C-alpha cells in the first residue's frame, strides 16, 4: 500500500512515494502515480535521474505558483485537519489515472517505495 507524508508547515518535507518501473520500446520508465510524475532513460540509472529532475520541477513549479495543494487535490489527495496531505489509495488511482491503470493492467513492472525530500 502506498504511504506518503507531506508537512506543508515545514520547509523540509519527506514523502514516501510508491514508484513503478517498467520498460517500453527499450526505454526504462519510472512513474509515481500519486503525483503523475515520470522519468525515463536508456538505463535504470538514467531513468531515476530523469525522475528526480521531473519531481524537482513539479515541486518547484507548484510551490512557486502556490498550487501544490490544489494540484494534489486534483490528483486525488485529501487533507487531514486542512494540513496533512494523504495520497489516494492505489485502488482509487486505477480509476483516476489512465496511465496507472494501463501500467498495472498491461505492462510488466516492478513496484517499490522511495522516500523523497523537498
């Protein structure tokens, strides 16, 4: 099950993201369904580096434009006491995200969790 914690009141936050790794057309892809963020490369190492760049761009953009909370809500996240975000459950992501649904139902993939700080 996917777990994540984001504390919007601190400048340093940690998130444990559920990531999917799969190959398509000989390209390795890393996908975080809870954020709809993807990285890719010719190797797993390149895909992970690309994912880090994509994640940093996502967080920078939504933070600088004060849209992080709105974006998370659009991605199915909920908030406890108006501050603690909770990611959508994987079962809900299958109906929310066509990309996640396609990966789970049509691709061979590895699933793992990664803690990301921002």
